C-alpha cells in the first residue's frame, strides 16, 4: 500500500513526566511496522501548543516517521508552575532533556521559535541528545521588533475575548495574509472558556513577564550553546519573518558552519501555519537525506549513553 493511502491512526494523548511536573503530549504513531518508538520530537513556540504540529506530524507519521509532540510547561494541557515558582529557561530546557532523553534513541527535534532556543541549550548541555535538529524560524539572535510585535498581540486582550468570533477577528487583523483561515469554530479547540464565559489563550499569563520580556539578555548564552552543537542542523526560515533576518541567519551560520538553511519565501514567523505543505516537504526531504548520509534508517540509530532519567544540573 502506498504511504499516501496508508490509514493514518489518530494521535494518542499522553501525560508525561517533565522536570518536576506533568506535560501533555500527543504521540503520532508511524504506519510502519518497523517503528516502535517516535523518531521525531516536536517542540512548539511561545504561546502555542502541541497541536501546532498536527498536520506535519500526521503526514510524517504516514511516511514512516512517528512523532511525539508536547505542550511546554505553562502551555495547553501541561501543568503550570506553582505560585511563587517563576518560569525560567532552565526549567524548559530541563523538560526537553527529560523527554528526549527518556527515548532509547536520539530523536530528530523539530522546534519552532522558543522550542528551538531551548533545543540548542539542551543539546549543548547534553551532546548527543538529538540525532539532528530542525529549527523553525529561530536563530540565537533575533530581531527585537519581531518579538515586540508578537508580545504586543499576545497581551492585547488581558481579559480574554467575549466570543470566538471576537477572537477570530483579532487574529485576522494580526495575520491579514491568513484572514479567513481561522474560523470561530476552529478556535474552539485552541482557546479555553473560563467560568466567566470569556475565551482566553491556552497559556499562563505569567509567562510573558517571567520568561519572554527579558529574553534578549540570554542571547549571548544561546549563541555560545549554538557554537557547541555538533549534531546536524537545519534552519527553515520564513522569507517574510520579522523575527529572523538575513543578518541573524548569517550570524547563526557563523556560529554553526555545518548547518543548512532553507527559506520559504512566502512564510512569516508562523511558518508551519503559513506554508504547511512546503514546510512538511522540506522536513521530510531533510530526514530522507539524513538517512542517506548516515547510511542507515533512523530506527537503528541507538543512543550512545543510557537514557536520561532527569535533567542534568
């Protein structure tokens, strides 16, 4: 049976142990009988959830590349930090190390924005954690204006939306090139309704002040981590991104000269949502090339050390 016509099983929702709290995840099993464990790990961007990867993960699983997508702490269905426990980048990196290290073989990390930054920090701290990394519109140094625009939108409705239609209109104004693609009905699974009847984003509002607003002061640390990464790297950027530019790409390639760069000309920072077909095809091509370069299928790549049972100090 051709992979394109192979039945695609529904993802299995899971609760996994992170570094001290429970994380919501979805496992996209491969249609291939030979794959017994996910070979791709998906990490979403700030303010997103694991469902941002649904289309890509489903397509890749149907082509023999099973995946595991998770909600970062404070996002989606994952637990939030307790009151008095501020969010830190170290915690998010620890979570990623625990999830990836629990697998018996190093996965390929496909990570957008925030997820990519923590991926670089995790691989630098634990070399060999990942077989390879696909960074989705993120570089160790980024354009400040792009971050400010994102945070401006994310904090523009502190009291939430009075209806799903209100939310759809706000998103259309923020992403005019995708107007009409997010119907009010499709937002029902993205936003959550509070006891007051208002609809809110699926992330802890504390994340903005505790994690995002001061993120630029960590750029030097992330750059040094990138310099230490030796696993294969692919950067997929959006030609219309206001976060990643020719300047930041050049800086990234200087830090990691073994990395490759592919640009999807029509995409913005929301790359996988803007051009999911192009993005998914790019990732699949990269995985096939990775197999060919290594001379082996991903299912035979074993971890050089025992699985991680906890985050390293």
